[in-house]
C-alpha cells in the first residue's frame, strides 16, 4: 500500500486496536493492496469508551455485548440475570408464605416435620441465591474491567479480516 495511504489510515484505527497488536496492524496495512484502501477506510469499528460506559451502566442486562455484536454472550448474560433474580425472589417468597401461613394444608402440626424441612430448604435456597448474586456481581465487575480490551480485540479481528482479502 502507498505510504500516504498508511499515514492516513493508521491514525484512524490506532486507538481502536490493542496496543500489543499495533505493529502487526501497521505491517498488515503496509502490505495490503491499494485497491483495498476504500474498504479498509470504511470498516466500522466500535468505540472502546462507549463499550466501557455501556458495560458500566447497562452491562447488567448485556447491552455492552449487544453493542459488540456478540448476541450469544448478551443473551446469556441477560438470561443469567433474570434467572438469578427469579431465584432471589422465589426463596424468600416461599419462606414468607410458610412463616405467615403455618396452617397450610401440607403442614402437619403433630410432627412439625414438613414445616421445618420447608424452612430449611428455603433458607438453603436463599443462601444459594445470595452466592449466585455474589458470583454474578464478580462477573459483572470483570466484564466492566475487560470491556475496553474486548472492544479493541474485536476491532482488530474485524480489520484483520478485511486486510486478509487485500494482502499482496
């Protein structure tokens, strides 16, 4: 590729790719054919800062993954959230039902067996949902921390794909 094309194209994408891949990108750009210049210039990349803010404020529902185009990850993140939310409401709800309604038809006042077992089961369910919530929060914080890096890697993969087709 003409050096003027490289000087014009390289700064546009320099901050959108991982810093450890900049030299690889510049070499690939320099070795590309001149007819690939319009395709390379018009390649749409994602803004790493926008991804970070999506991850920070709306990442809990997977908006950052939808923005990057990884729909499977986004759907998985959203379903995990709603599954944990459902789990978090079922346990305490059933426990409150048992505590507020001890004359429920499955309650045996003579032995107190089912009532105690139900309370123990629901306490275990509540503890399990708390552990799931903690794990989800840790994964959410990890996703926020990796948002910029993931965006830059996605951009690099997209640009590399385009450059492969116009290699000398």
